[in-house]
């Protein structure tokens, strides 16, 4: 059996990935940023718990989730909740993807009223991401 150059390249890429020495094209996911903690869930679900400090006025936030490896049968859906209620994302937010190729960024810009932020609270975010790889997330107050 002949050892072909393509086979050697595949073997080297696999070893580099498993040993953590992969180059930029095979780099590990970026670290998550913001106050949210990702809770591991079975299957395609990702749950995030985000502590929020108290605010005296309404506050605008931006949650972003990035996935990669999208293709014809992949799908993703982002849902944000505060106080057990779904939060309405502003126009221009992208909370879902169906059959999109490549890297996908989902995001939700929203404003919580001062009455909801009188005391510290938690934001809950659910991401259902089928046939894609979760990369990272962030939450920022704007």
C-alpha cells in the first residue's frame, strides 16, 4: 500500500488537532466573554445564565452567539428570557438560521426596563444549534 501525500496531510492535521498544536485554520474556539456561564446540556442545546447588576434606568444589552460549520441541514435558534418571560429582540437582530453555510452569528439586541432591573437579576439564554459547532458567546451592556 502506497502512503500518499494527501493521507500524510490528513494524519498530520489530526495529530495537530488532538495535541492542541493546530494552526489558525484548526484553532480552538475563542474564550467566551461577558458575565454569562454556559451550562452544558445534552444534545443540541446550550443554556447560558447571565447575572445582571441593578440599574437605575432602562438598560440596553447585546447577546451574541457564534457557531461554525453550517450547511444545508443545520439550524440554530436563540431565545432570551428575563424573569421567566421571553425578551423581544430589536429589529435587525438575527435569532435564527436555517440551512446557512459556514460561520454563523446569532444576536439579540434588547432593552430591559428600569422596573426589571431594580435589583440584581439573571438573564437566561437558550441556543438550539443543530448540525453546527458552538464557538463562543458574549453579553455586553450598551
